[in-house]
């Protein structure tokens, strides 16, 4: 039996960085990816399957599989349905031992280096983030969304137009915790902090001078500590709402590229970068500059909160209280 199929649903015009996502997927030959999209595309990589359908078709299929009327007024609402992709698309993943969900605003490293057989054998749910969560492909996990524990029940979430983060901390994660699902949350990921222009992690220690790059199928961070260049590796890098420009031609023989505020840029020399190369590709503008970025981000979030509907405000407040 094949072990894992990771599902991504995307409707509307594909972003430029889709090609980078696809390129990193093909290097994970031991994992299959299922892309559900209304884009008429053909992907030749054997481990990437395309299921072409309109959003309306997916909604109809969801109503049939979930046996209820649902509301998906826009593609972003699909985030709330990620925990039921395994149920909705069960006919396409029945040969796999695990199914998962991911976004396309990310670049994968070597997934199996972090998601080992030992982890897969011990746990039924892996990770607690919407950009990558893996579930054991059995009836219990496909129907997990029905169980108690979430801030809002699936029956309410699936019939409303608002966003509930049901795929993460206020929904399926709380359900898993409440029902003692064997969960592993320690896969090392590079989750980029949306507040800053430069690529800083929101889940690990950062360094004044650090740069991320993909090389021969791996996501690597090189950084300077005590005047020495060091490195660490990650399962994948999540752009976190950034839209990096693609400043290279994506070809089969591409061996390495930088991922930074300057975009996706070819890394011509393999191995750890020299200090000057590191600093050039990921410049540090100082604490004062980044404090101002934090301030601007807070202002932006306040404005977003004030503009949203009263109903959405209540949802966000309740999430803050109970999360």
C-alpha cells in the first residue's frame, strides 16, 4: 500500500510561485500529491495527480459525501473544509495509508526525513497547522470532524460563509485533543513571520543574518552565529502570505535557489554560502526598522478587524478566548 497522499485544492488563477511548489513536490517521489483545481493544466511528474473540477463541482461532491447542505461562497472558505478532504475525496485516496492537506504557498524539503516511518506507525494525526496536516486513512480519522471538542460544531461551520479556522487551533486540533487522538506536532517547519519583509521564523529562534534556500531537495537555513556560518534544515518553508517573485527559469536541472524578500533567485554555488553572499541575499535592516514593521502590522490587523462583519468579529473574539 502507498503510504501518503497530500491534497491541495486551489481555484482561480494560479500564483507565480505555484511552479516552485510543484518543483519541490516532484523531488518527494515517495509521496503522492493530489491537486484539485479548475485550472486546465497538465503535470508530467508521476507523483503529482491533477483532479480537474470547478468549485461548484467540489461543493456538490462535498454535500453528497457529508450528507448535508454546505456553504462555500469563495475559495478561501475551503480552509474550514480541509479536515474533511479525506471524506470528500475518499474515492481518490483509498489506496493510501495516510492522507494529508497542504497549501501551495510553500516549498517542500525532503518530507520523509522528518515524517519517518516510526512517526507514521505511532500516530494517527501529524501536525496541527493548516498548511500541512496528515491523517491516518481510516474511518475514525475521516469522521473525526464529527466529534465533540471544537469551539464551533462542524454543522455550524460548514453552513456559514465566515471563516472559523476549523482546520487548525479552534476546530480539528481541539477535537483531536478532546478525543485523545495520538498526535505528533514536532515536525520542524520554517513558518515565516508575516510581519516582516525579511524571512524570519515565527516558530524558532532567528538570527541577525540568516538566509533560506532549497538545494537538491532540501530546505536549509544558513545563519551567522558567533562569527561562524551554521545551518539547520526544515521539512518545508511556508511563505505565510508573502508572494515571492520568481527571478529564475525553472528547469529540470535546477539544483538550488534562494528564498528571500528579494524573491526566488538561483543559487549558483552549492553548499553553505560565504558570509558576504549570505548577507547580500538576506540583508538585515536593524531593530528599529523591524519594530516599525511590527507596529504597521498591528495597525493593519486592527483595520481588518474593524472592517469585518459583526459576526466575524464575534468568531475571532471567541477564538481568542477559548484557544
